[in-house]
C-alpha cells in the first residue's frame, strides 16, 4: 500500500515561550510525510516549492520513504512562508506574516504513477484545489481524507461543501466543526457534518484528545499530558499523517482499526510538539512509537 498526500512544503518562523526558530522546514506535506513514513512507504507527495527549498531536507524525506515525483519546483520562485507567535498558554497564536509565493498559482498535477493510489490525504488547501486532485485520480480510492479550516468556511463554503460530498473522512478541530455545522453540541455537529458527505468524522480537541464518529459508532481518544510543549505547529498534520499512514499500512477500515489509527495519530502528534518543526520526528524509531502508543492505551483501559 501507499499513501498520497497533497499539501504544502514550506518555511516557518516560529516564536514560543520556549524559544524561536527561523526558516525551519514545515508545511502540511512535510508533517504528514514525517509521520506516515514510519508506517507506510512510499508516501507520494504533491506540492510546489521554490528554488530556495533545502535540497538536503528533501533528500532526507526521500530517504525516509517519501516519493517526490509530484513536487513541482519553480526554480526562480520562493517557497510558501509563514511566521507566528504563540501565546504563553501555547493554545492561541498570532500570525505575523504569510507569503504565498509559489503557492499562489499552485495547480497540482498528480503524476500518472500516483493516480491509482488507494489512500489519499488532502491537506489544508483551497477546496477547489482539493477537488482538482480528485478529478485526476483513476477510479475510486479506498479512503479519501480531507483537512480544512475556518477560512474556507468563511470564503469558499460552496466549494467546500462540494468537495465534502466526494470524501470519506473529514478531519477538523472542535471550533471548525461548530462553525461548519452551526451547532454548539459536538454530537449534533457531527450528525450534520456527516449528512454533508463524509462517512467518518474526526474532531480534534487539542489538549483534550479527539473524537471519532463512524456511523452510529463513537470513540473518544484521550490526550497525553506532556511535561513541556515546545511548538504546537504541525500537530494536526502530524496526527493526520500518523492516522492515514497506519490505515494504509494495515489496509483495514473496520471501526476497531479506525480507533487504533486515531491512537497512532495522537501518539505521533504528541512527539512533534516536543521540539520545533520536525526535529523530534527525525530521530524516532518504532520502539519509541510503540511505547508512546501503549501509554495512550493505558489511559483508556479500564476493567469494570
């Protein structure tokens, strides 16, 4: 099995109470690939970068199992850039700068060798771009997951509703679920969102875990308390990468396995926040991942 991920390869400047980094490699594809390649290879990336992107970092992604055939390079362009400062509580943040650069004219081209991939992760991009990727696929994938955000609900709601009718899994946070549905209750929000198209809904609740809805089935995954959260950037994409990487590797879409995938995604996200960018992800091994997963399992195990 393989996984196709569509999103950004970018540079970030990040400021938190624990320090700062400038021009660190980031973007949704970066975090998805870093997590997913621990479970499945190849992870086929569709993105765009400028000639300024770090060749050594790209080579490391390839070494880990990322396939970069679908990454378009604009030699005289600059890669997408974001800068942000986190509040002392590490929950809120202020965007200091956003430069779309080559992303402004991004028209994703899915290579022929990717078009039959069974597992698809559509990172947070304009809904029209996400739809254009689905238009290029051959046949119906086994599972298509999509991430989105409040901005598209405000500025491209009809396009978002159109692409929701074409996917299987929607991954949003609790604020986004409430906005999309118009409901304060997450249970009512889930019911309305599922009517829009996705069979499976995952609602991320940050330090409070995640909710998984699949038909009449509901699972509440815990969050792991950490001694220090250094940089929350990319936690959601890392969660998605771990989740989809695990599902592609196991090729099992039962509710029991979806629950396991949410735990694996949560475990990967718990690693990435422990350092800036993808630094913490770069030195992991499967033994460390399995140990972290077991800590999550211990939190939800109870004999009654």
